[in-house]
C-alpha cells in the first residue's frame, strides 16, 4: 500500500496500484487494532459498500480481517455512505466502515471509518496507516461473527415517516444518481413516496458510462440540464458517488453552488431558530457571510472537510453546516451527518412549503462574481510545499489580508483568492471572487504571477480562464 492512501478524511487510492486488494485483510486488522485500542467496548462493526466492481472483493477481505480480529460484522449491503452513518444511530454497532471512493473515478476505492458516530480523520487515519506499516495488529483468540442485515428498508421507512407530508408530492423534478450508489436507494424511495412526476436518471451503479459522479461540476449535470429543458420538471438534483452530497440546478439550467444552497437552508430555519449558528468552510462566498449576518445568524468558518465541519457543528452547537462541495449537515430534525438524500428532502420541503422556485430562493443571495473551482494537477509530495511557499509570499505583501485557516486565502480591496491543497486528490484547488468581473481578473492576476514560479505561464493562464 502507498502511504498516500491515508488521507485526511478517509483511506483512498487507485486499486491495485496504490490500494492493494490483497493487502486489505492486513489493513482491516490495522483498522480493528486502532478501533479496539481507542475504545475497548467496541464489539460490532457495520460494513457497507458502493457499486464499484472491486467493492465485493474488497468487502470480503475487509470483513475477514475484522472477524479474525475478534469483531462481529453486520453487512448492510450495497448502499450509500449516509446509510452506513444511519446504521450507527439505529443499529447496535459501535463502529462502521463504508467501502467507497466517493466521487473519484471507477479505478479508485477506499474506506470511510466511523468510531461510534464520529468519522475518523486527520491523525486518526494516519495512525491507522502507521499501525499497518508497522504490522502491529491486535490478536484475538476468538473470531467474530458475520451477519447479513441490509438496511435498505429501514432507511427508506425512517425518511418516509419524517417527510410524510411529501408523500404523493406533485412537484416535477429530475433526479440523477450520478452513476453511483444513490441508484441503490433513490428509485425505491421515489416509488415508496408515490412521486409520479420524477424523471429519474438512475441506470448505472458504480460505473462511469455517462459522466463523473460529482454534481458540483457543470459537465456532470448536463443530463439534468437537458431533462429540465425538455420536461415539465422545475428543479434538478444530482448525487455524488456515495450520495453524501447533493447538487441542485434551476429550471433555467443554473447549477447552484453549495454556499447558495446553504443560504436557502438557513433562510428556511432562521425564523424558528433566531441567532442560530451556521458552520461553513473557507471556500464559501463572502456573500454567504453577508446574508447570514443580515439575518442575525452566527457563523463559524472552518478548513475544507466534511469531518471538520461536522466536528465544529458539535463544538459550537450549530444547527446547520455545509460546504461549496454540497455536503450539508442538519442537526434539527436529523442526526447531523451529511446525507444527499436527506438534503434533497429538505430542499423539496422548502419548495413545496413556500411555493417558490429555486431561482426565487437564491435571488436574495448578494451578487458576486465567482470563478469556478480550478483544479491543477500537482503531486502529493509537492502540493503542500507550493501552498506554504505562496502563503509566505502573500504574508510579505502588506496590501493583502491573509488567512491560513486552510491553505492561503488572500483578501484585498478588490476581491479574494484561495489556494489550497486538495485533501482527496493530487491537485491544487484555486478559487476567486470579487464584486465585478474586472476586479475578479485583478485578484486572479495576483495569483498567476506567483504560480508562474511553479508552472508554465501559458499553462496557468489556460487553466484559470473564466
């Protein structure tokens, strides 16, 4: 196994190049050792998997390693990551593991690991990596047991009961399962709810036959845009590979950013919870801070990472959290983890309850000119060093305000730019925002000048075009 698979929020890599299937058994023993040393009361682990072609074999090796370590395994079946998180709240389990690589291409796979109801991240993941490298596995004289206990029906029932007022909903919508694990649950849920006006794009699980499973990228929502243009549907929804994220599109084909959707959710809650706290990451638009302040909400800004947002929500007793990547967390009427299907239900709830369109709802968001999130390929070894050096450069420029919450966010009188190392892929992530297009080009140029020390100027300019 390559060390790079032990990331900030999960274990993830290219199968049989970085993440070796034949070594998953030993990795499972390292995971079991970490779990048992962190909490000696852990006895039962829930395991779920997405639809990638190597997930069943990985699941077999994972479960054997856990069982040989003395842990009981409850296999939840083919499911989404949120269904595994759901199991930690409704099943008698002390830990859980989801086999998935989320939105990454089909050649990737990996593991999201929960201890109790909390997703492991940061040093916890790296400790598992060290246990694996050192081959320090806790031995057990007694093997655990294995149980097949799918959670599909239980998950559907809970959500249907909590949104019973949406049964028989006539709102015409488009739902794209993103060629991912959402296809294992969404069609059945739609039928259970009696939604006759839903146009489903849910034919493939685990493949990449039409587009990547990332609903925050416009090219991956083209099928949704086409369906919105040719049907009566008034809103479109897309899921990522393991369905912990939900993206949305207006009837007019505008892909709505996660920060705008977060404002929509906050706007629906603020009257009932005045002064509520909202947690969001450093990539979000300055417009989000402006409108939340206008509504009287308290805000907490975090580094990028769904685990970090969730952790800060608990620490600050926040009812709502989210990211531009469309992870959304609700701690009223829900357990607080990120679930794309649940976020979709909250959105439909608002649309039905207000009678407004998604375009109407986002129209209150302050006008900003925001770039795409640009992603530049950069090796795992170099990306952090480049960010640190550029951070030092801007610190020395007195005309900028510099935040190091995550990477380097540089704010000037004419806009802001953010450069950070991706936590999930070997890329640098860059985003810019200003009040006018002219100012957007200005702040972008500040970064181009510095980035040209590390990349070819023509290459950088081509990649950072609007």
